C-alpha cells in the first residue's frame, strides 16, 4: 500500500530542509569575530574586479539621500555569506540593491590573515549623497562632509568591536 504525504507534512519537510541549509551559516555567525568596517582590510581585501548592483527604476525614496547597512560574513574561502540589509535609512526600496552589491563581492585574505579567519562585519552603502568635486571651495567641502556624515550615521551598527 502506498501512502501519500499530506501538504502539511511536505511543508514540514521543506521547512526542515531550509533550516538544515542555513545551519552552517548560523554556526559560523556565532563563532566568528565581529569587525568594524574600517578594520575589514586587516583580515580580508576585496578581490572583485567587478561589483554588480541591481538598481530599481522606481520605488519608495530611491532618489533621496540615504544609506543601507549591509551585514555579512566573510567565510574562510573569501565569499560573502548571510548577506542582509540590517538597516535602511530613510526607509526605501534600496535595501535589495545594496545586498546585491555585497553578494557580488569576493575577498582574498590579508597578509596578516594567513589562517583565513572568517569574520562578521557590515558595510554602509550610500545612495544619492552630496558629492565633493575638485574645485569645491573648502568651506563648502566641510559642509558637504557634515551632510554626508549626517546621512550615514543612522546606518552605523552597534556590536562590532575595533581590532
């Protein structure tokens, strides 16, 4: 006699499959050092000759200045894992664009990271911020720098320690 599986049983099996697939990333996330963005290069150096970003044509606040804090792991093979938009300020539809950018990045170990130690970190991806040009007067440069800092501050994530 053949027994058919109910939809609930199939859904339960699929859920277990997803959990098992995520288990290595979760175990890795709990055992790696959390590093501030400024110190990533002490462990890993970007080795991507081309970084891809998928930008939306339309969406909420996509033309306003803002940022996305993207958290991720760099595994012992230099690939980014568990990439997610941890904070989007102001709320916008640019989170997936920032995630796609970080997912396309690949790293090689820094000279001091001969053991290829995995780390957890984040990067702040800015969008539509005021720019400084070569002929910008010093007073305006200072004002633009203050504006940029204002737009990026909401994306600083707590819980990452300096080296």
